[in-house]
């Protein structure tokens, strides 16, 4: 076996569905010397991280913490702790991640009540109400706030009262929206919410922030059966992150350093300013693409600022464009998933990656690549349209 060479990955501009680029302060935090996971200094950091997460989630929930694992671990943690065999669970499926929740519900031995709509569309309160009427006694309703596979942005405020009237809990996937789009856990009546670190928080993948309100926590504590996952059992994890500090697992120390620093950056920028930045860059990108004759794919009026699903023009080779952007410009954008594969590109403008310079550079590079493929677009048209948005704001 040959000796492995020095690690030297290319410096990419990450404009795909995640991860996003991270700030130099977060990189520095990752190199901070380790302490033990029960060290008093780390325990103080745990408390600070919980407070910062409450700020970002806009909640006062005591049980707010980062699960050791990626966003999918957060999804699984929320579901396996709440669901017991035989429960009815309403899941909205309008993309990949709703389908993933259905899979977990089935693995828990529960009965998924699937509510479907076209990929790229969102659910209306009437659809939710009609689905709840099909249920005998639903345990929870789970919706994806920001569907990463389609770029659809699901409204939540009018849905939570319907869920609670049915006696169910409201569970929300905010993996691609937390710290990039407005999300108010307490004000919107969300009982349980989870996210990931690698999207709008601009931290490496590896932790999944979750928050449970007291009602949801009582459901977990009153379970008749054991939580089917030992590692994700919140009745044990909360004792490690709470005042008892009972050992459960060795927390990823460096990742928690990084998350704390990423959250400090969010706090310093301010949520409203951060949302405005994401909205402005999304609007500029959409204008630039429109000038090139390229449309956004998600339902109009419900398009994410953080993840732009873009219709691939007829006659343009999906894979060739993505590869050329990567090889010639160091820009990563994402392919479509499922039924949208080969039909859309997914362009992420999340956290540190959501900048004016990235929008303009991507549009300039895309113009050149598309021209080489014979697609009729004027060089500079997309950039000029985006610039006009920035000048007007």
C-alpha cells in the first residue's frame, strides 16, 4: 500500500444543496484543542450552545440541543422518540424528505397516513384538514418546511392550529430553513423541530439541532414501549445535556466548538438581517436566470430563498454543465433527485455561500457554459439583471 499523500481538496464555491461554505472563524474553532466531554469547560460550552440554539429556533424550550449526527439523525430522533407501534402518523410527501419520514414511521411499526402533492408544490390547510379527517387518532403531523429536493417553502402558521385541534403533535423539518428563512417555533405552535448544521448555519455536517416543547417531551416520557433507538433515546440524551450530566455517549467535541462559533456568527449578524441577505441574493439569482430564459421550478409564491430549484433548458446536458462549472470554475451546484433528476439543478444560497459575489460569479460562469452548449443567451444578460436587483435594494 502506498503512503497516502497530504490532504489538499480543491477550494470549492459550494452552491449545491449542502454543505455550504463555512467562515474562517468556524474553521479555527474546529482546530481548538480538545477537552473531555464532561470537562467543566465543555459543559459551559454546552449551555451556551443551547441558549444560542433557542435564539435561532425562536423558542424557550428547555430541551433544545444538538443531536450527534447529521440532519437525518435529527429526523430519526424526533420520530422514534414520539412514535409507538400502531400510531397513526400523518406525513406530507412532496419531495425526498417527506418520503424518508414515511420510511422511518414504517420502521417504528406505526401507520403512516400519507398526504401527497406534486413535487415542488406545498400543502394547503384544507389538504391537511381533509387528511386529518381520515384519521382515527393521529399521534403527529410531520411536514417539511424547506424541501431540499424541490425548493418548495411550506407555510406553517395556519396548519399548526388544525394539528392541535386533532389532538396531534406538529413536527417540522427545518433542515434547509433554520437561520436562512423565518422560523418561529413558539409563535407558530411547532411542538418539535429539527435541522442540520451544514446548510444555513454554515457549519460542517455532523450535528442536528432539535427542539421539543414540554407537551412533546411529556409524550416521550409517557411512552409505553422503549424508544427503539438506544443512541437517539432522548430520555437518556437529555440527562447528559441537562443538569444531571449523566454520561450517554462521547459528544463530538470539535463539532460542538464549530457549531457554537457558527451560532455566534448568526447572532452577530442578527436574524432579520440574515433573512434579508438570503432573500436579496435569491431575488437577484432569480432575476439573472430569468434574463437567460431559465425558470425556477418550485410553486410560484412558495420558493425558497436558500435552495433554488432551477428548470434545465431543453437541449442542455445536465451533467455536462455541472461538471464544467466544477472543473473550470470550482463551483458546485446540485442535480435533481427522484422524478426531478435530469430536469432541474439545485442551487443553494445558504449561510456563508449566500453572497452577492457568488450570485454574480455563478451567473457569469453559467452564461459561458450554456453558450458553449449552443444555448442562446447573451453574455452579461444574467449578470446585468442580477446587478439591477442589487442596485434597486
